[in-house]
C-alpha cells in the first residue's frame, strides 16, 4: 500500500522543507549581519588603538627624543610581547632605527592609514599577512609606522565561518529530520484513515477510522467521519430490515391474495365474493406492513423537521396508556402508568407511535390471567428522559437479548410469538432519530424495554446540579 | 354533491369517479394541475379531491392559488407521502384533510362527506347537541339519555362529541384516531373498536333503540332511528 517516495508527496513534508529553507535563509541573513557588524567594530577598534599608540609614541619622542622612543618600541617588540603588533622608526633618510619591520613599505608614502602585506616568520612557517598601519611624521623628519596585522581578524573570520557552517548544518538536519518524522506521523495517521476507508469500500462496514485520543484536528476529523459512517451503517441496517421484511412479510399476504383470486377464478362464481373479501384483507395487511416499513425507513433516515416541537413525554405516554387501557382490561392485564413530566424536543406522532408499539408488544406477551404492564416516564440526569415499559411475560433469555437488540426482526421469534417484529424496529428507529437508544432488560419475570432520549433542550438553571 | 377530482393517474381517477357516481355524486375529473386549477377557479364544487403530485402545477400550488383567490371549497389532499412533515405541508397549503394512498374507498367517502357538510353546520356554536333522546351538554360536558345522566370518562365524552357533531354520517377508525387522539397513525392492534364498544355499552345498553351503529367495512355511525 505504501509507495516508495510517498513521504515526499505529503503536504507536511513539503511544508517542513519549505520552512527549513526559509529558516536557513533567515539564519544566513542574521549571521551575515552579525559578521559584518562585528568586522566593522573590530576595524574601528583597531584604528582607534593605532591612533592612541601613535599619540603615545610621539609623546615619548617629544619628551626624550629618539633614544626614549627606541626604548619604548623595543619594549613593545620584545619576543614575549603581542605578536600582531608592527612598529618601525626610520630616519629622515629612510634608514631603520628600531622596530620589527625590515624596511619602510612603499605604500606608506605619506602620513595616514595604509595597508600592506608582509611575510611573517613563525618558527619554520612563513605566512603572508595583511597589516593595517598608521604612518606618522615625527619632528625633524623622523617617521613612525605603527600597525597591527590581521591575525585577530582572520581568526575571528575563520571561527565565525566554521561556527556558522555548523549552525546551518544543524538547522538543516534538524529541520529535515523533524519534517521527516512529522511527515511520517501525519502520513501514518492519514494512511490508517485511508485504510479504514478502503476496508469499508471493500465491504468491512464495521471498520472505523482510529481515534488517537489526543483530541487534535485528526481526531476531530476521525470522529466526524466515524459519526458519518455510523449513520450510514444505521441507514443500511434499516434498508436491510426493510428488504428482509419486504421479502418475507409483505410477499406473504400478496401471495395469499393472489392464490385466493386465482382459485376463485377456477371455481364456481359463488366463492368469488368470499375470496375477494379475503384477498382485500390480505392486501390491506400488505399495505399496512409497507406503511410500517416506510415509517421505519423515514425515521431511520430522518432529520428534525417542521413537525418537531417541545413536548412532554409523560402526556404522550399517558395518552397511549389510556388508548390501550380498555384492551388491557379486556385481556385481564393490569396496565399502570407512573409518569413524571419529562419535557423534550421531538416528533410527537412518532413518539406516540413508538409508545403504542411498546405497549402493544408488552400486552401481547403479558400472561392473560395475572398479567401486569407498567409504564413509567421520568426525567433523567444529564439532559435525558427515559420511558420504560415492563411486562411479566415469558421474557427474553439474556443470551438472545443482545441479538434481539441487534436485529429486531427476530425478537418475536425469540419470545415465541408470531408477527413481523416491525413494531420494535420502528421504536428503535424513533429512538435513534431522537438521538437516543432502546434497550431491553430483565424484569424478572418478563421484559423491560427502556427508551432513553436526550431532551434536546438547553439545561435549565433550576435542574442543574 | 359536486366533486372535483384532480388526479393524474387515470385508473385511480376512474375508480374515484365511478365510486362517487354510484353513491349519487356528480364528478368532474382532470388529469393535470393546470386544467384542475382552471376548473377549481370556475367554482361550483362542494369538495375538491386533489393529488399532491400532478403534472404542470403540483397539488399544493393549486390549493394555494385557490385559497389566494378566495375560494373556500373544502379540499381533500391525496398523497403517497405519509410523513408527518408532508401532512403538515399539505394542511398548511390550505388543504382541509389529508389521506395517504392506498386508501379504502369507504374511508375516502366518509371524509368527503364530512368535509362537504362542514360548511353547512358550523361547529362550536351550539351549547347542546341532541340525537333522538341522547343529549350532550357541551358546557357541563355531560351526556344524558332519556333524561338519565350517562357517566362518561373524559375520553369517552370526546368520542361521543365527535359522533354527535357528525350525526348520520360514517366515522372511520382513522377519523376517530385523528379527531379524538390526534394520532396520524394506526396502532397495531385495533384499539378503537374496544373504545367504541365501551361507549356503546354506556349509551345504548338498556335502551330499545340503538343509536351507535357499526358500518361494515367502513366504521361507525351515530344516528337517530327512522
């Protein structure tokens, strides 16, 4: 999957390279400014030193003549003195009196600053050096030359250049290595996301983009992509339930209706009336099933629409309980409701339909003799409300409960009943549409179905804490 | 009754017009929004039955135009779209009732009947409704039959009021669910039958003449004998 050179194609690495280059350019400009600034300071210092020395030496000459000056120069050119100083005192005829230069340089024709080259012996080695000097005319035609060779400057230049080179090398290496590492990390995370996407495209719908937990931009992207994938998976599951149910439950009544009509055509006309009536009821059954399937599909695919409002889940539950009360009594089942006001944003019709489906289901499985179905609605914590419907019927074995939550189509089979189980599919779809969940638990005996829904309302001060 | 049918599916349109004619109504059928709108604007109908999806001009636009032109003819919207939002949109555009396809003809007939008569008998004016010896006091919210008070639960009272406001007319189960419970869906079990039979127990039991009748294949009817 990884291609050689792929890392150079990543944005992060290209950015790192560009930033490294820019950083090096900035570093170069900074070092250059420092270099030329320092050179200037050194030059000025040297010029000032030369002037001061010339002044001091000419002072000696005025006080004590040549003898005094020669003593001073000899002291300064002694072998243990600084090696970079150059002195020369010549007669008006140009003959050397004292100093460490062999002859008056031709460049120093007049008074003032000059520069010239000398060869300097340092043990066996002879090196060419540039000397900056100041020529000065003393009284009575004597001439004085005081200079400094550029050894100090050279040394500074060399050290500066080598240090600069190391700094630049370090910067480039650091920039490239960090860029490379960053690129590899970024590329790795993108590659993992891409692998997840490829896996999903290949049919592994449960794959998700890994979330590192660092809560950075990549995590945000991963979380949003995963949310999208969950939604798509939900829609696909809804589709699967719909197609499964269409193939089983909707086809069945249509098959029966068709058979009825076909048989009636063959038999004597007297049967036709009855056959048509039976066919009609089968077609109604198929129509009803299709309606339920469409309700589920819409709830699964749904978003908040115009029909959403702020409502009280308790009053919806009370209405549904009231609707089923006569039928419960007829079946000998005690139906009780304990509801506390639970305000939320939702679609009243779908919530009512979900509740009637839960009630329908509970009443169907509650035992006829001493059946008991209890509905309770309560505002929960953390901005959630919950409604639960309990029965004391045969219950669902715990092992099957998970399977049942996964695929509602099988719930009826798990409880030994007949019917499509579409009612509970709708309940789950409605719960999901409202951002909530539907869970089944053990009521010992029987089943407790609990829908937990977020209120979707801003938390009110009085309820908080 | 003159009924205007605007429906692009010719087979459904024929089924509607044949059925309505058999019941003694006069029907005009148009298959496009443009023709239907022109006929509607010409007026003279008691009820308009219109499909939501029509060629040229869609059903809701036709209704909006009719309402904007000041026509108050009751409109029943037929639609394959059953979502609550679609229903809300249909009623908001000016429709008076909404029926999802496929539908039972008896349901359609009951609803057209209810719509057509609504204009003639304004609701909420009277303080007392009476059918034979059954009396409903709308202020005290009590019912009396033959002078004796019939004790009713609040919901039973509302069911009875719904019937009393539609004397001699078919009331379907879905009409009761919509009118009394405000439910736009059919619960899986037929709970309405149980409610109606309980109400019947209270108002008809012990009396020689029953008032609340079952209409086979359609629903119920509250009517005075004779």
